[in-house]
C-alpha cells in the first residue's frame, strides 16, 4: 500500500514539473504576443488618426481579448 502511494506521488510530482515548465514557457510567449499586438494596435491608432480619448478603450479591449485567447489556449494545451 505504501509503495503504491509513493509511486502515485512520484508520478504526480513529475507531471507537475512539466506543467510548471510549460507555464514558464507560456508566460514568456504570452508577453511576446501581447507586445506584438500592442505594437500593431499602436500602428492602427496612428494610421486611422484615432482620437486620444478612444485609444485607451481600443488597447484595453484588444488586450483583454488576447489575454482570454492566451488563457484558453494554455488550458487546452495542458488538459488535452
């Protein structure tokens, strides 16, 4: 019985190590993606000559939507 519990804990900890490494990689990837999308959003605002009052709303909306996409893709990768 004790050996079975020990083996289960080893498998669980090994799986957690992979999840933690994946989390670190994904966070770095997420910052890169958000940086690229913020750069593209800035270009959009400059090209369309958007007013200064509208720009924060556009940035906020795009950042929230991209963050939702990143979180959902992380969950999909980890749990499938």
